[in-house]
C-alpha cells in the first residue's frame, strides 16, 4: 500500500513536467515588433504552447502582417468634412498565420482589428489585438 501511495505521489509531481514536454513550440521572430506583444498574450491567455527562440526546435512559426494608424488630426478633419462628424480614431489590424514548421501547411489564420478613439493608443491597441489573436488560436487548438 505504501509503494502505491509513493507511486501516485510521484506521478502527481511529474504530471506538470509531462504536460510541458508534450506542448508544441512556436517560433516568434524577434525582429518583428508584434512578436513581443503576441508572446505576452500567449502567456496571458494560457495558450498551450511554448515560445522558442530557435526556429529549428519549433513545431509552428507565426507570421504577422500589420496595418495601423494613430488617428492624426488631419484624418479627423478630412473625416469630419466627408461625414459631418469629428472622427479621430486609432486602429491596429493584424493578420496572423500559423504555419506548421515541417510541412509548411497553414494550420490557422485569423485577422483581428481593434479601434480606439484615443490618438496615439497604438501600444494598448497592439496588446488588445495580440490577446484577441491568442484567444482565437487557443480556441482552435485541439
């Protein structure tokens, strides 16, 4: 009976390490400014992957295509002339594609766009977009 309880205790202690060993790894390009936001979002949203800095060890790679605007005063003036209202908005839109490293197959793709009334809110918007992308990717992982 004592050996059984020791074995069960040992398995319970090793369980978190077994889960980590089974997690897939994703490579995020450190030269891509959005990678830092997405890495943080992966951890915050508890996406079951490990971020690696070595593309050779990665099961997945992430590719980002971003479009952003800080909502300039000129845009607000032109918008008000065209629509009759003052519409100064910042936005951040990112298309994320997750590619399986070995096969080069696209396994997930999603576009997220966030809009803010605050001029110069690009950092907060990037964080929000990254969290949106991480959440939707997590939801698609089986």
